[in-house]
C-alpha cells in the first residue's frame, strides 16, 4: 500500500536524504499515520536506513505510528493545566478509553494525545474532543462528557 504513494512523494523531493522530514509529513498526510511499510519505503526512496528514518520519526511528536481514531482527544499538560489537574484528566481518559497517549482505542473510536499547550491557559485545565475545547475541567465534568459520548 505505501509503495504506491512513495515514488511520487520521493520524486517531488528528488530523493534527497535532507528532505526526510517533509517526506515523512507528506507520507503521514497521505495515510493518517506512518505505517511500517511506509517507513521502509521512505528509507528506500531517500537512500537511508530504516533505523535512521524511524529514529527521526520517533524524535518528533508530530508523527504517529498507529492509525488515528475516529475522534481525537487531547489533554493539555502545560504549566497552568498541569498545576490545575491536567494529569488527573489524563488518568481518567486513560482508564476510561483503555489507552495511553499515542494510542488508539481497540474499536478505533478514540485516539489520545498529551500536548504541551493548547493555548487557553485561562481555562485550565483543558481537554479537547475533536475540535471542541472544554475548559475548567474537573474529574466529574470529564466523566460526564465521557458518559454522554457513551464511553464505558
């Protein structure tokens, strides 16, 4: 599957190893994540080892290695959110969704991400579900949102 898109992506960058990050970004945009076969194809196209490609991809938080969920949940753990209980929000989500940051639920409904700052510090702590931002979260409020969404 990934090999079909790789020749055109690599060709656009003339197969230069220095273009690894843009090639990874375009590959992820094409598939929604970086499948193992895509890592192999990128390495081949840019004349790098799979270890080099994987090392760069794992260094940057922007790259995913699992398919995204239908719904994207982000928990802010920036200073304000951390101080006001962001860590507790993450614990609730991990328990209720049965996943850790960077993972997708078994049914493919949710993926979970911890972020350094969402940019609404005055609303700390903050959790987003898809494009909707929920501020001044509490465990009770978060549990209610999950209950409304039918999340065990």
